C-alpha cells in the first residue's frame, strides 16, 4: 500500500488506540474525552491549521529547491530508506530539543510556545495546540532537509507518521510504566511533568522522542511516586481560549518592572 494512503490510516488508527487506552488505564482519573478546549485543539489546530500550514511549508520547500537545485544532487538518495529515516529522525530530534529549551528561555520565542502550555489537561490531543509560527519554523526546518538532500519521497510521509503518533503518545493520559526505556525513549511519564505547573528555572524534560538528550544535558525530571498537581501556565495566569485570540495574544507588549527591565517569559517560562 502506498504511503500516501497508509500514513493517514496509521495516524487515525493510533489515535483511536490511544483514546481507548486513556479510557481503560488513565493516569489522571476523571479526565474527560471532550474536555475543555477539545474543539479548539481538534478542529482549529489539528484539522484547519495543520492542513493550511502543510500547504504553505510544501510551497516554501519547493521554492527553496527550485532556487538551489539541491535535491538534484541526491546527497542521501543512495542510502537505504530505513537509514534515511533514522538520520532525519535523530538529527531533527536533537535540533528540536535545543530549540525547545531556547523557547523556554527566550521571551520572544516563549510567546509562540506558551499556547502549547495553556491547556489544563494533558491528553492525546494536547500536542496539536501549537502556534502557527512555531509550526512554520520547526516543520520547515524538519522537512526541508529531507527534500533538499534528496531523500526518498516516502521518508517525509514516514517521518510525519512518527511525529503524529509519538506526539499523541507523549501527551497521552495513559498510566505508563516504561522502566529503563524512559532513559532512552521519551514518553508520558516525563512529558506530563514538562506541562505541569510545578517547575524549576525555565523548565525541564524538553525532549520529544529521544529522552537521552534530557538525561545527557541535565534537564531530566522524573520524581516518583509524586504526581503533577495540575497543568497549564501557572496560578493567576489567564490565556485566551479562542484560536485567533491565542495567536494575537502572542504579540502583546511585554510588561515592564519598576526597574524598567522587561520580564523574561512574561513571568512564567516553563
């Protein structure tokens, strides 16, 4: 079966499986399937934004290729497809770890990331809530090398399936006990702490797929048996609930302290 057909089937099947496991074996009991913000995350972010940005990013990469002609060099075309996929999977994951850390440290980048942390529930759909500019930056950097280096067309589709399914998994409300695997592959055990209101400094657990980065660079946080007391941007902070309002909100002015120094991350960068 062609990957153009197989990829959406795999993503939908995975989503249904995750939803079922959240009902059967939840981490946070009592969390609703149709929780606050469900329509926002599913309709606006998952369906509308993903479709439109997919077209925009595709056009951008095509334009880059026409201007540079890099794909004709076929720099990775001779590699086996599994090796191509592994190469782009690891290199992009390494990039996204450091960019993610920077988003939590830099007040300007935090503004296009805070929407992702605004939800009060963490579940299979939470990962879809990301500012359009954040997606435009990260997915352009993710998929442009796949095209420009001459990878097989299926690699981009395979990578898309991995991104979608892993994103649902690490945000899922499933009571997972992965043991020693959590030192290598990221999962909901660590990522739910990344979304918690309890944080230190500029946060922790920035890895998406490869947990090694957090353990290697000192940003891992996995207390046991303690549980997060809640999720979101923190006590006393309000955030718009509408799609367009959330995007406009990211361009608000920075508050100024009496010392005339701007606040980093708008008082919460985690």
